[in-house]
C-alpha cells in the first residue's frame, strides 16, 4: 500500500515548523508512521473534536500536539498543531481543529 499524502489544513504546517527541532522531528516521524498505516507511538482519540480525529502526543522538550484525521483513503489531514501549556487543551485549540474539520467535511461533500 503506498503512503497516503499529508494534507496540511490552515496554518498547521507553519505551526509544526515553528516547533523546536526535537519536537518537530518527532511529530514528522509520527506523521510518517500514520502515512504508512501505523498508529503513532503516543496518541489518543479526540471525539470532542470530531469522529476519527486523533491527537499525536509529543513529549520532547515540552508537550506538543498534532491533531489529524486519517480515516479517509485519499490522505492524512492535519487539522492543527500546537504546544500544550497546561493540563487541559485550550478551548481555542479545540475550536480551531473543529472549524478546520468542518471545512474539510464540507469540501469532501462538494467534491
């Protein structure tokens, strides 16, 4: 099975590129695993964002998160990436991911 392409939604690519070197490399490696059809090493489902949304948890020099959807055959869609500062994920980060997921679903219905 060929690797799925990664589609970066919104500012997610710029957000990952803004991570420090270690977390950026780890996030990239985990997304590569997802492209190949494997699960990330550390993840959790995010049903509060939407069906099929998964959070990659990166613990290298801090706490970083990458939210994505890989349930579609054509691509892995990265919804949002951010550094987690507190125990709970900020509402604004969840809202950003939800908004981008809604836009993706609208686009897929129209395609």
